[in-house]
């Protein structure tokens, strides 16, 4: 796969340089990094994400890391943008893992889930933020959290929708 930055900031992903008119180009938004782009193309071809494509330069998804979580967050946003519900579910499942969600990122993940309309991830983040409320409410992320999300976290009887 060749990748090059375009003038307008879009990422141009093509299988190989070719003069063949049947070769298609996938133009991704500028916020899509290399790892997320690679995982997205892999998903389009084989229907799964693994972080590995046989090459040593592919980022592994397991064990989870901050880098893999960031790439999957970008992939979730991409899945939401391109209306890929199955990919969105895979991303939500990965991001909901106990190895990913923690005290210092649960509110960021909650915000991202709301922005991407990722209901499963939103419910998980709300549950975990409520469980860890005593600690989470003392983080910098808490002070930056949108008031309506703060209300969702603190109101245990609030509807998760």
C-alpha cells in the first residue's frame, strides 16, 4: 500500500501506483493516521481488524497500548463517518476492554463515544465512570467534561441514551 499526503491534507491510499483505470483511490480525511488507515483498508478487504497484515511494521492491537487505543478511536470515528456499523461494533468492543478503559481515560472515551454515536461504548464508559466516580471526579478530564455528560455520570437514574 502506498500512502502520500495530498495538498488538501487528505490521505491517499492506493494498492500500488498504476496507470490502470480500474485502480481505485480511497481518500481519507486528514485526521486519519497511517495505522488507522491500514486497519480500515484491512477491514474493507477481510472484514476484521487485527493490527497485523503480515508485515513487521504493523501496530499490534494486543496487548493493548495507548497507541493502539488511539488508532482504534480514529477507526471508530472513521466507521461512524462512513456508516460502517459492523466496524463500529468491533471498535467499541476493543475500546470497552478493561485493559483500555481506566481512571484517566474513561471520560475522554465517553466524550469520543458520544461524538461517534457509539452507544455500546458510551454505556460501558458511563458504568465505569460511575464506579470510579470518587477518583474520576478529581481528574483534569472531569473539569473539562461537558456539563451534560457530567450530569449523565453523576445521575445514576439518568437514561443512558
